[in-house]
């Protein structure tokens, strides 16, 4: 019985680790990892990022960039807009990035990391941009997706 149980548990555990795929955005110079089983959505015309949905379409990973241009070029302004209409239960703010998490107006859990960087934007030289990763999922799937947040966010 023991010899049968171990391979079964090993097989079961392998289904819990989804593996990760990479997405890179050349316009805003960033790459992220997302769960392999997620589906890429249609690429936006302005090529600012990508949305990935879980098979049940309840969990979403968004990765996007934006120009940090005046009058909205401060990280504090970006943070203020990010927390609007959200119940923030965790917040860390550093010189050039922030992380927030909590629940949104629909009761879903969200996690957001935004980094402010200088990049060579489309060959124009050093330009300040925001690079953002957002993960949103239902509270009923917290056990499934909470560990993904830290894994995925490390890739930004």
C-alpha cells in the first residue's frame, strides 16, 4: 500500500504547481512570469501590457506600463490612484516602488506592485515609467492563488 501511495501523492503535488510562462513587454522594458495555464487575452493596440485569465476566468493577472509624465509623475500619486475604491490591508512603500493588497469593491482579493524606473523608452533616451503587476482573484480561491503573488511579483 505504501509503495502505491507515494507515487500517487507525488503526482497530486505536481498538479498543484502550475509552472510559469514568461511575458515581456518591449515598449516598457519589463518581463513577468504568470501561471502556465492562464490564457493571454488580446494584445492592446498601444502595446502597454497584457492580461492573463485563469481557465475559469475568475483570476486575472495584469502587467502593464505607463509613462510617468507630468503632472502625474510621482510614485505617491500613482499609489493614491491605486488605492482608490479599495480596502487596503497591506501596504509597503519604498523610494521607487510600492506593494499594496487587500480587497476591491467586488470583494475580490487584489495584489499590486508598481515600480518607477528610468528606461530607454522607444529609443528616446532615459524616460521615467511605471511598471505595474496586478493580480485579482476571488476570496474562495485564496488557498490556490495567494502563493502565486510573491512568485509572480518577484519577476517584475
